[in-house]
C-alpha cells in the first residue's frame, strides 16, 4: 500500500517474534491482522502549529498522498479545538477520514494515541502510519511493533523526534516545506 518515496528503512528481523510477515494474516490476542493500512495524522504537527492548520491542511494531505497510498487506508485525523474552529473546511480536505478534536495541551496527540492503543483497528492492521514527528507517539509505536504491526513514521524533514524515529520500523519524510 505504500508508494515509493524518500525512505529510511531499519533492518527487519523475522526471528525475534516481535515481527512477522506483513503480507497476510497474523494471529493476535484481540483478533486477526488484516492486510490494510491504518493511519493517524497529527495535523497540527505536520502543519507546524495549530495556527497554521487552516492554510496548511490541504498541502499536508497532498504531501502525505505522495508517500503513502491513501485509497484503502483507514485515516484518523486529530486537531485541537482552536484549529478545528479556525478550519471548518477540514472535513472536506481529508475524504473519508475520521476526525478527532482534542482539548488542552497535547489533546489531539492524546486522542490519536488512544486510537492506536485502545481501539482494535490499529492492532488488526498489518501496517500503521503515524503521521507526526512528535516523540509522544513512541510508546504507541513500540506497543504496535510488539504485536507484530509494521509501523511507519511520516514527518516533515528535520521535524522527527529521535524517540519516535527509533521506535518505528520505517521513516518517510514529506516532500513539502513548512506551512
């Protein structure tokens, strides 16, 4: 499901039990992994801040579309209350996406992390994309990897936390300038 792009891929070890074949179904405690992509999008992070979401959301969608195939992906996008109020058109820019609105400092990040670790769709997906450079997603990425889910971080160049970069299987950088 992923398209060629600017990529750094870490070594992939099959023998350690933490990872497996990502092309078919794998047995999990909560169900069965399906050959699909689940993606969470920290839109404020990708746009460079909540005040930049209104003018950067469409460019972020186009940039992600250049490095991740979105046609069959489950997409969850989160922003804070202020970005949501300033950008009523967001729902039309991200076709088919589920939108979450977080409250308070890191509220959008928290909503996305809850999606990754508390709801079953991420664990049942063969691949999960975390579209953010925020190190706050480290534990969620490690949790998914421990359950055999192949994880990919998508971030702006120069804006990927080392913690998140070390926690995922693959890194892809967006081909866009800051919003």
